[in-house]
């Protein structure tokens, strides 16, 4: 298991304009070629957090999926972010993990944000998903999933959690604290990538994108309220040593998650 270079990309999103967002992110990602192993983009990075699923959805053969494939190949890094996807007549807030060889693994957001009516416009995912990448095991999560620790509980099957979000400034304190909690309780690295700026509904976002280590310390961040990106190296040896010296998981409670 080698160290993993992870890049957090915090940007303002063009409201409901996938073409503009793809163009913007392409410019941001261009300098990262050969300098990172994994790039994380915000939730619904082509549209902003949006309930107009019918009008804005793409399919798995659409322009954004192809763009992610092209970018991953060009940069030689995996890319993770969520997109509005239509499949078999249903709509999903779908996390797409795209590898340089064109391989795609997807995670459909399980916990839909009913306070914004997300559950009225999207179907919830049912599967918890861990993806393997360059020797690391990564749990894929999206925004509101952060508030549900049972779903993210480490069963000894992952090394880091990736959260992509459109998490408003009004609730920025829970965002920062829950990311730390997930890292400590699961003895893992936690990446949280959020957007900045104002969306088309008047919601303001400060980003607060961070990387947390297994002890709960911030080891990388993007300045709140600013566009930017940062690359953090995840230390495989330090993670293994910490888990060996302080194996709290051996006393964890058994449980079972039932599909909804």
C-alpha cells in the first residue's frame, strides 16, 4: 500500500450550466497531470444542488461521463464527483468514480436531503460502496450521508471516506465537526469537498473543504469562501501503525444495515 496523493477542488459552480462547469474544471485540472492520484470535485458539480432532475439529467453515455473519462486519462488520476443521472426511468444524485483506463464505479446517494425536497425528485441508493484505487480502499459518500454514522461505519473494509457536498454556510459548523467525528470513530482519513459562492436559489456556501487524518487533525484545507485546490498525501504507513497500536475496532458493536 503506497501513499496516495489526493486533490480537493473547491470552486463556485455555474448554476444549471454543465458546459460552463466542465470548461471551468478542465482549466483547473490541467496543471494536475502527474501530480496527483485522485481528484475530488463537489456534489452535482455540473449544475449546483438542483431539484430540476428531469430537465438537467444526463445518462451514463452523456457528455459529463465522457468528459470525466477524458480528464482522468489525460491526468492519469481517478476523479470522483456527483452528477444528476437518469437511468431506467429513475433519477439519481450519482457519485461517479472514474479511473484513467475508463473504468467507472458509481454510488447513488442513499440519504436524500428531504428538507430541500431531494427525496421527491431522486431515487435513493441502496448500496454502500467501497472502491479500490492504487492500493487504497475508499468509501464513497455524498453530502447528507455525513450525518449518518451507522452507514459509514468502518467494518475493517476501507481506509478513507470521500464526501462530496453542496453544504450551505448556514450549517458549516456541523460540516466541520462531523467530518472530524467520522475520521476519529472510523480510524481513517476523511476528505470533505464542498463548493463556494451563491447558488441559483440564494444559498451561500463557504466551502470549508478539508482532509482529516485518523486522529481527527486537519492535514489539508482550502481557504473558506475562496476558490482553490490543495493536494494532500495520505500516509499509508502512519495509518497502519495507528490502527495496530490503538485497535479500537476490536471492541466495536455488531450491527446490520437493512436496505430501505
